[in-house]
C-alpha cells in the first residue's frame, strides 16, 4: 500500500479504484461514463468515494431546500422534528444521539424551533438535569406533512424502492464500519 504526501495510506491500486467505480455503476444501473459526465469533475477526484458521498449529500440537502422551504424549515430542523412524536416528551440527549449531533449544534436548532412555536423545552420531572422537548400542536401539524416531503424527495431522487433499500444498506454499513 502506498502513502500520500501526508504519510497516510492510499490505494494506488487501479484494481481497487476500478472495482469501486464499477460497483457504483452497478448500484445505479448507469452505463460506463454516465456517472462521470454530469459533474465533469477533475480526474483527481474520480477515485475519491468520499467526494461522491459529499457531493450526493449536498445534492440531497439542496433538493430538500425548496420542499422544506414551504414548511419554513431547514434540513437539520426537519430531522429534529422527524425524531419527535406528538404527545411525547423526548430527552434532548436522545435527539442528539439519534441524529449524531453534539449539544452545541443541537441547542441553537431547538431554540429556533421553539421560537417558531414548533416545540417546547422543559426540565424532566424525573431528572432535573435532563431537558426534554415536545412537539407543540403546530409542530405536530407541520410534522404531519412529512409524508408529503418524503414523496416529493422520492420523486426528485428517481430511485426505485429496491435501489433505495440497497443504497441505505450500503450507507448504514459504511457508517457502522467507520464508527467502529
């Protein structure tokens, strides 16, 4: 295995890069060259799976923007509201762990959602050290429209159900492996 200028191990093996590229083409059922053509990315980015993940993440978030804009939500706010269930007090710790967010990131999100009247924050009755969040009636109404959001995103992505499940399985495996 080769090392780059920073001393990190790299896969200089073209077989590895070719296998990954072929796997991505099989996964998306795209002909050779079809994945590369729309982006016109520099050759240096071609073998970087991390760039493909980054670009896909940004594209998905960008596709959500106008859909969630109709609900006056950002993507992170949408994720927070997705974790909450009407009528339930949910510990902030649970929300943070579920969304893999630290408290410094989550607290301003919750504050904005509370200011917008979508949720309330309060101390737990069982443990004063714990803060819980709860959807307001308005928050539950907004969250009630999330099925429409998912339908719109499904159409925007243009993936078949089996493709979505396959992609989710691969991404969850990758996340699990990287988190150790």
